[in-house]
């Protein structure tokens, strides 16, 4: 976020997060990329000790009691050492906590939230399955009723924290015959109930987050662990889209920022044809593009945070703005990483600088928490509804008629 928009308290929050990030040994980052560290427990524990997990969780449950305008500041800083730091931090303290805050019972909030915010327990979200992630309603993991319990069977794929997490927010079919909006239930499943981690993926980047396939075989979950209503997961998921997608957008800026910084510094030192390469317009215009892309991303994030925090914007519009932010920002940041590599020349393609890691890490941003194609699906869906509403209201100028031959007979043919 832009520092000139931050309140003194937000500046302090940013600086606290920067202190946490500065305290991280470089070996820790490298060990995660090498998968010697499979899940960043120590990092999350330290973030929890500093009260930097659960930024929007009310203080009474151990969180920071902030709003999105605070959350985006921390999200950006957390991702500076690598995208996966933000992914693990976000899933546990922004995404799973969102479900608990909005749909959890008082008992569930008291049981799960303080431990997550303190960094004593870690949470994962389990939505994607081997048969696909884009089609939420196609879930094949089942939960059958057995007295006061549910018995879960099935598998989830690509789960950040699949190795390392203690709690799993799982979407499972409870009424296979029910309509798509009333067939799935959301559960808080605890590892010791019998969750198995079966396969750790060999990822291109964003490594060290325990991204794994998790398997539920006859896992008994008490009804007390249902989040929201039975068959009511669609409502939960509709809310979860916001932290998943908007949180991702905010984080992604932080993961791309070091690429701009490193490439800028390199361009002022590296010489070609007897002069520093930043004297070439082909180089400094790339830097200008990178700055513009990050600034416009921040502007979008900030506006969307204001909209979400206001409580005045309709849920459909919030979903559109969160999805548009995710799509726009991740694409801009992907460009930033690639432009940085171009500015660096051959050395950018090696592990002498972290640019190649940033490129590997950031490619994920356009795929996870819903691909950017799925973002488009939501954006157009909500926009068409908004436009229909606008036309019905009739409060705006109709620009269609501002053409010389707007009323030409027989020309406006639609069928
Ligand atoms: C490193 C990593 C971490 C992840 N972490 C998690 C996690 O913690 N929890 C979790 O639940 N999931 C997680 N995911 C899964 C991720 O969210 C999914 O991979 C993503 O949603 C896409 O699902 P899919 O891979 O099954 O692709 P598919 O759903 O099979 O899609 C394949 C392609 O088809 C396109 N497509 C599908 N349907 C449509 C449509 N209707 N219109 C247009 N295009 C369409 C998609 O855009 C994509 O290009 C993670 C993935 C990775 C790689």
C-alpha cells in the first residue's frame, strides 16, 4: 500500500512486519526453496508471537482486530522473501479464519482462532480435488452422516499446508442428490482425526509450503466441527472468495517488489557500450513500466480494500472487485518479474540473483485460488448483473445515442 495513505498505526504495523521479514535468515528462504524445510512452522510461530497472524481477526479471539486496509499492508510485506511465505500465512490467518469469523459458532471461534493467531496451530483450506479445482460443485469427497458424526472419504490435491497444518477446512458432499447450491458442507477437520498426507508435489516454485495431496479415509468428524449449515458450504465459499482472491492480490505485490528493486539497482551499476544500462531507454522504460504496474496494482488493491471495509458495497460487487484485483494484479506482477529478468540479462536467469526464483514463484499467482479464467467468469457474471441494474435505474446518461446516426432506421439489428 502507499505509505502516504497510511495512518500512524498502519505505518507501525508495516514496520513491525518489515522487522519480522528482516529477521528471517537467508538460509531459511533457501532451505524452503530446496524443500529442506517442508513447511515454515518456525516463521509462522514467530509471526504469531508478534501478533502478525489474523490481522482481521477480532482482538477478543487473539487477532489484530484490523480491516482489509491493514491486512493488505502486512500481506505485501510478508511476501517479500518469497510468495510461499504469504501463501502459508494467508491460508492459515486470512482464509480459514474468515470462515470461522463469519460462520463459526462461539465455541468454534474460541477453540480454533486464538491458537491460529498465536502461531501455535496452522490451518489449510481443502477445496481442490484430483478431478479438478475450478468446478467447486463437482466435489467428490463425501461426508456421510453417522449419528452425531460425519464420516469423510476422498482426497484433496495441491493443499498448501497439506504437510504441516493441524486443521483442515474441508468441503465435502453431504447431499449428492441435492441441487448444486445445497449439496456441500464445510468442516473443520483436525489432523488427529485421521487426515493423511500422501504426496508432496515437486513444484516449479513457491516451495516449502507443504503443498500436498491429503486423503480422508473413513475420517470421523463430530457435528460440532461443521462450519455454517449442513449443505450450506456454497454460502461459506461465496464469502471465502474474498480473502482467497483479494488476499492473494495484495500478497502478490510484495512478491514482485524485490524484482523491481533488484533490477533498478543492477541497471545503475551494470555497464554496456561504456555507460550504465539505465541510460538506455530500452532499459529505463522497462523500469518505468514495472513501477507503473506496481503502482496501479496498489491503487486497485487500496480501492477494493476501501470498498470491502465500507460494508456498503453489495456482496456481488465485492466478489467482482476481489476477482478483478486478483486477475489484474497477478498479471501485472508476472510482467514485473519478467521485465526484471530482461533488464538483468543473462545473470537474471541464474541463481546469482533471486529473479529466477521470483519468476518461478509468481507463476502460481495466476493459477491458484481460482485461475484467472475463473476470475473472468466471476467478473463478467457480476458485471452483467450490475449493468442490468444500472439500466433499470436509469440514473446514468445512455451513451449509445451519442452517435450521428444513432436513430438510423433499420440499422440497429440484434437478431
Ligand atoms: C502450488 C499450489 C498450491 C495450491 N494451494 C491450494 C490450496 O491450498 N487449497 C486448494 O484447495 N487448492 C489449492 N491449489 C489448487 C488451485 O487452486 C487449482 O489448481 C486451481 O483452482 C485450478 O484447478 P485445477 O488445477 O484442477 O485445474 P482445472 O480446474 O482442471 O482447470 C484447467 C484449465 O481449464 C480452465 N477452466 C476450467 N473451467 C473453466 C471454465 N468454466 N471457464 C474457463 N476456463 C476454465 C482453467 O482456467 C485452467 O486453465 C493449489 C495449486 C497449486 C499449484
